[in-house]
C-alpha cells in the first residue's frame, strides 16, 4: 500500500488534475492502470529523457563510471555519469590486440562489446605493469555465440627490459602506460564501471532508441503479468537464446505451459542501465540491466535481470535473456 501511495503522489505531480479525477472516479486501480499505460508509451519516455546525456546510454544509478575504448583510434577514456550528465575524467592512448571481434581463445583479438570490471589485482608478472583490472569477457551474449577465451584485462606496460612502444601489442587485452594506469587506478578504485569496447568509433545511443526500449520493457512486463502468450513472445527475436541455450520454439512451449496455470503475478522493474552494445555486424544492439521483483504462488524472484536486445523499426526484440 505504501508503494501504491508513492506511485499515486508521483503521478499526480506529473499529470496534475487528470489523475486526480481518475482516482475519484475509479480509485487507485484506475490510476495505476493509467500509469502503466503511460509507461508503455515511447513519447512519455522521450519527454522524460529530453534533458539527459544519452550518448553512452541511460543509467538510473546516480553515479557510474563508463570507460570507452576505441580499438581503431587506440584511445581509452573514463567518463563520470552522474544524474544524467557525463563528464570526461581521463582520455589517453592505449594499445590492444588484433582487430576484429574476438571469436576463439588464442586468436589475440580484443573483444568488442560491453563488459564490467570484475576485480582489481596485482598481475602475476611485471610484464603486465603494476596493476590490472579483469573484465567480464566472455559475457552471456558472447558465450551463446560460441565465443571462447578468457583473461581479458586492462593492464600496463612491461616494467622491465627495453620497451619499444611502436612494437607493442597485447594478446587481446587493453594496455596503457604505467603512469597513466596509476591515474586510472586512482579514479576507478573499487567503483562500479562499465567498459564499452568498440572498433568503429565510440558507440552513440540516442533518445529514440532508449525511449523505445523503456516503453517496450513495460509493455513486455504487461503481457507477462497478464499471461498474454502471443503478445509476450512477440517481444523475442527469432534468433533468441535463453541463458541455458534454449531456443525460441522450446521457450515458447515452456511459457505456454506456465501461462496456462493463470497464476496471479506481481512483477516490478526498477534501476535500469541501458548501454549501447558495439558490434561489427552494424546491428543496433543494447545491453539492458535492471532489478526485477517477481511474485507468484509457484515462484518468487528478487534480483538482477540482463537482456541483450536489438532495436529496429521502433521495436525492441530480445536476443538473450539472463
């Protein structure tokens, strides 16, 4: 009830007398239904996002570090995202492995995509500099596309021997001069950081894409809540894979059995992080993270959800669900 009251007060602030009248005529349920409908509108989200810097996506986190690495330009920058604004904190040269998307272990290529820094550590040898940061390659999207390999780091230059910068390249990692790396460490420390690695210039998301994704997420949730199978499955790409590799046909049959129970469900989405996902196929892909609360008689869940989605023709299609 407390959450419904907060929702009502927020809605009245945003929509004025319209929702007050609706509440007087139909009660809190009518207001909630109206809000849910608004949340499924790209126009609503486009208006809400108009003052935000969305070049590296949309983030509900009040403060987040976004690291952008451009393999072609040999450039890496640290950007502070705070309350919808972006400030560049550091911009420096780097070296990488070979060009092209990483496909196999040992191909010496630096992956293209979106990753998280998973830990800071001291490298096993001085060849990698004084400190290193491990990246979450391969992510689920990589794994389901049969990408292999591991041990992708951000690290430094060799600390011993004759270092010839023009001859340096990595085995797939990102590397920078040690004095720059130490400044990098001072900024990143143990903060949450997204690392966007591109090959064709830094990716740029836009307001229309973000508005479509947010509206479609709430429409997908609405279909899920109402057990509307056809509408629900309509949000999935024909090449969809679930976290366990399940394809769309099998996933549809599984959901058909679940939805046939007609269980009452409460589903809540919060804390969105929507990041443009670079790729060499020129597809318009985003990584979408959010908090999900799911409550039903047979199953409860409270945790993080990750989707990889493609936006085309003002529609969102789910490629991968974790």
